[in-house]
C-alpha cells in the first residue's frame, strides 16, 4: 500500500518566521494556492482511497486545493491526530525571540528530539505527538482496502511521523532534515513493514 504525505502550503506566519504549532494558525499566502494546484496536478491521476488531513486551516485548505485537481477525490477525513506539535506559549511568537531564551530546546527540536523538552513554555510532549500521528496512519491502513492514502499535515509532525514509521530512532529523526511546504514524501507499506520511497520532493513545483 502506498502512503503519500504532504506538508501544507506556506503561510503568513511561515513568511514572518513565527511559530504556528497546534493551536496557532495563519492564512496561506496567495502564492501558495498556485503551488497547491501544481501538487494536485502532479497527483491528478492517482485514485486515492482516502485522504486524511489536519483540521487546521493551513492544512485543510491545502487538502481541499489538492482535491480540486484530482480526477477522483474521496471525502476528506479531518483528524486532530494530524495537527502540528503543540508549542504552548511560543505559538504566534517570532522564532528569533526564542533562540536565546530557549536555546537548548530549539536546538533539540531541530537536531535531536530525544533531548527536547517543552516544559518551560507549556508545549506538547514530543512523544505524545509521535503516538497520535503514527496511530492515525496505522488506523487509516487498517480501514483501507488497498490504498493509496494521502495525508496532509505539518512540518514537525509529518517529518517525525514518517521517520518513526520507517524505524528511525528518536535521536535521529531529524537526520534527513525537515519538510518544505507542499513537498511530497511516499512510504510503501507491505507485510507490516514501512519503507521510505521518496522524501521531501518538490520538483513538480518548478514546472
């Protein structure tokens, strides 16, 4: 079964370098809709059995935009399990303002999640995000007949979820870097094993 994963389009807060997180949300940039259209066109002839999306506006609008380009689009299933990692008091604030105050935490988030703690700013426990995101993927597989399935989510959640599914240890979850907006990653699921086939591809955005 093929599993497709994409990160939402670029938002105003992405451009302003602000944390978004699980509760913070901001509108997609006007130019993002063109990129979403390109992604949808790239996926046009794939008959997805199911599409799962985070209910946050930046993700739901991305999922809907992709759907508009598909030859056959199933009903979109929205799940809180696909929301971004909760960043507590940091949501909506500028990233640069936290680089000194929470230097250790910011380094760990981007380089070694095994050392990450959000306790100081009342964020979500990283392992809780991993559990909810990987569980919804496994649930989707159980409920599907043969796939493929598309998941629309967020940068931290999606990257960590994919890496965890393919067996990457927590300490190495960031070894391949992050996911860019409207990028595509593909995982094959066969006989209980997850295998990464494509990571963070955005070649279609330049066409």
